[in-house]
C-alpha cells in the first residue's frame, strides 16, 4: 500500500473518529502490515486501449481500495467461518475500513464498489466452503471490479 493511500485513510479516519485510541489501533494494526496483492495501476495500463470508462478516482487510491476491499471481505469470511478468535476487533476493523473506502472514492466509482459488495454478500444457491468463497471473492475483487471500473464489463 502506498504511503499516500495509507495517509488518506488515516486522515479520513481522523476526520470521522475523534478518538486517538481508534487512530492508533488502525495505524498499528492493518495499516502497518497491509500489503497490496493486486496492482490496479498495471491492470489499467495493460487494458487502457480497450477501456470504455476512465475512473474518476486516482489510480493509487483505486489500487489501495481494491486491495483493502478484498482484505475486508476476506476478514468477514474468516469471521463467518469461525477462523478468527477475537471477533470484536476484527468486525470493527472490517466495517470501519470498508466504510472509509466510500469516503475516498468518487461517487461513480463508489457505485461500482457497492455493486461488488452486494454481489459478494448476495446469498448463494448452495453453501460454499471457505476455499470456494475465497475463490469467488478473488474473482469479484481482482477480475470483475477492475473490469467494471474501466467499463469492459457492465454493472
């Protein structure tokens, strides 16, 4: 995660949470250890010739947001499958950081992220294993979301 993106998140948290304790929690937990595993900037460069839409949010923020969304949804999955012992902090962390994303994104890009979250959380016809849920999550975050952001797939 770029320093710029990390600072944007901390600044947004500071504006919306008046507790120094909350800020320290985020600074020392996920934001200290978070690593991007998908590179939207490279994806955009590789696909800009076929893009039908240019995202209004800067590419660095989109890159961090896509990766953070994946992390947060994965965390939610781990909670649902009882893979996390201390659920109280994990739930707060996941919900707060997901809501912060919407404060960083352009309104039009935010609609696309919201659609992806809806699709991720939509009840499935059958119960899936944690591994299958993770595969589906990777597809939504690293295939469908980037394609929707550049307009090569429709909402």
